[in-house]
């Protein structure tokens, strides 16, 4: 005999059936289980999901509903406020238990605490589980019981704990039907897809949903041995591209660890797996940091940088956003982002360095643009990434480290394949000039059909001078 007749499972960013502790808890404790998703972007305050995330969410919800239906259930969609929607569903289904997997971002933590307190006062049982991170924030602390601010010791501690991780939970094989009378809205009425169809590139690149995530993990596992050497090459597909799947919880991090560690016994594979898991460790680090330092979504972790003066230039910001800075590697990255909703990690660092250091534009301008355009936009990872590059966060790149996009391009795009893919207007330039067309002789440009300022922009900034200016700003700050 189960304790509850009916339970609600409040799905949020755990859009999967496998290794979903909230779903499994509900099934173990109630005869009927009602899967519910409440669309309430206003509850995320100034970090409500951007356009690319909404596109992903639409398809991920459709996929989850499809999987639930195959097992005899269905996803009940509602609009917010979350508490109102939960109370309505509780009333309509006579449910007495609500289960959800926790989120750890500041706005979600506050909302969830309020919802839990209100439900408790209503006499409803609440079960909150962790399905999002390997370890909950607060559980990985340094010797003084304080949060780590540097990645390597954080990772050393976490890595040792990995052996204690429970095995991922299996997906249920069937589910009870949902009651007929529960009110719901249709997915299309949420209007998550863009009104002007700019999303073809996203559709060509991604398969949102749990099945897409599992396939991506399986395929990546086959070439994980190449990860340590290939992960810095934007011209190759050597990274896992699991970030959006992990963000929406179509895959849990425990599944990643278990799949890669157990499936690949060879030495090269296991080196690849360990190098890869270290990156998943950065995801944990980012989430733990944001939990301990919630103000960092909008303010630097290192207070020294709070007084930094930033330049305002709409024209330069726009050139950066549109991939029209005249600096090929930066423009290639920004166009990859615009077209596919994703950008290679190394290129993210380089475009962020150009914006915050050479152009001296506030890192939050860049963070907001990424927020709107990345399919993997994630508040913890994005905040960490931008503050790391700007030099004002935890374990940040030293402030004097200013990426040189020309040298970086030569090193990480040695065959010039990345530039040629994203900047076809430069494709006919010889290798020697393609990373810095402004230095090419007129005859070479002409022969390649390039007219600077007409077919391709001149650089918005002189890389050498702007580097010196940035160093000057930083030395004054110190
Ligand atoms: C300025 C900037 C902004 C960024 N914004 C985001 C963001 O909004 N969302 C996001 O998921 N990542 C962000 N990153 C981190 C990183 O670029 C992406 O996680 C990675 O490129 C995603 O591709 P992948 O899944 O193929 O990565 P892989 O190399 O296959 O890595 C595996 C997983 O590890 C995690 N990971 C890898 N690198 C990092 C990192 N540096 N910090 C945190 N987690 C990491 C991701 O979950 C990723 O899916 C940002 C980095 C920078 C420099």
C-alpha cells in the first residue's frame, strides 16, 4: 500500500525519465502520478530564458510529452505563477504529494523555498531531490568548511567523491494514466518558437529531448579518446555538445559519469574520459559558486573590479554581436553562435576577451547576448565563463591575459577550416592572410575578391594598441 493516492511531479530542468529521482520517488510513493510543467519565465527575473533557450524548451517539452505518452501518461502543461498552477493541479487531482528535482540558481532557490513553505502550510507533502548536479552545493567544501574559489582543489575533492555516486536510476517502463479533468494548456499556446523563422540553423544542428541526448552521449563515447587533444580545435567536432542537454536536464551528470567510466576500459579512452569529466567538474564548480555567491550573476566576484570603468559603444557592440568586427576568428565564432546557437569553448574565450579587454565593453553585455543566443545558456556556467575571461571571477584568467585572436587562430585553426566555414567571403584568401586580412597586400585581396570595408569589415580595433590600453586600465585598478 503506497502512502499517497496521487502525486504531482513538477518537471523543470530535468526533462527526462531516466535517472530522475523526483519521478521515481513519486512512483514509489503514490498510485497515480501526474507529470506537470509550469511555464513561468517571469519567476527567473532578469535571467528569464532567451530566444534560443525557448526554442529548445519547446522541442524538449514536446519530446518529453512523447516519451510519457508511450508509457501511458502525458505531460500536463500550465502557465505560472508556479504556486497557483501547482495548487490548481493539486485541487483537481486530489494529490497530496509534490516532488521536484532541485535547481540551485538564486531566483529558483527563492521561488522554490516559497512554494515549499506554502504547500507545507496547505498540508501537502513535498519531496525535493537532486537530479541536476553530481553533488549538492555545500557538500564540497575546503578544509575550513568554506566554498572553494579555485577550481583545481575543488576538482580534486570532488573527483575523490565520484566513487560514492549512486548508479543512475532506470527509467520507468510504464506509467499510470493522468486524470482526465486536470486543466492544461497546449504547447503551441506558450509561443516559445520565434515568430520570424530564424531557427532553421538550430533545427539543422540539434535534436532536443532525452533520446537526442542519449544518442549524443553514446556517439561521443565512441571517440572520447580524442577529447584531450581535440577539444581545443573549433574546426573539428571533438567536444561532446552535451551542454544544452545537460542544461535542460535531458541527461543527468551521473549518467555521463556512469556511461563513460563503465563503457570504455581502454587506456586512451579512460584518459579521454578523465579529461572530459574534469570539464563536467567545471559545470559543478560553476553551480556551487553561484549558490554560494548569488550576486555574481550581475556583479564581479572579486570586488576590486566593481569600480572598473567600461566603454559604451553601441556600434562596436553591434559589430561584435553580428560577427562584423573585421577580426576573422571572432566573426566566425559569432556567426557560428547566431546560426547554430552554440560556439566552441575556445572561441567563446576569444570573443569574450575581445569584447571585455580590447573593446573594454562590460562583460554583462556579452553575457546577455550569449544568454539570448546560446541553446546551452546556463546562468552558472555563463557567469563563470564571462567573469573568468574578464578576470574578475573565481579562478579567473589573470587580468593581463588578453587573447590575441590572430595567434589563437593560427594555433587552433591551423588548417583554416573554421574560418572558411563561417566566413565564406574570405575563403579564397591564402592561408597566410586569412586570419588577418587587413595585413594582406592589395593584390592578394583583389585576387581573392576581398574589398576591405565593402565585402568584409576593417578591424573595429587595433589589437596591439587596445591591448596596451587594457593593461593600463588594469594597472590603474590595482
Ligand atoms: C564566455 C563563456 C561563456 C560560457 N557560457 C556557457 C553557458 O551559458 N552554458 C554552458 O553550458 N557553458 C558555457 N560556457 C562553457 C563552455 O564553453 C561550454 O560548456 C562548452 O563549450 C559546451 O560545449 P560542449 O558540451 O561540447 O563541451 P564539452 O567540452 O564536451 O564539455 C562537457 C560539459 O562540461 C561542461 N563544461 C565544459 N566547459 C565548461 C566551463 N568552462 N564551464 C562550465 N561548464 C563547462 C558543460 O556542461 C559541457 O557540456 C561558457 C564559456 C565561456 C568562456
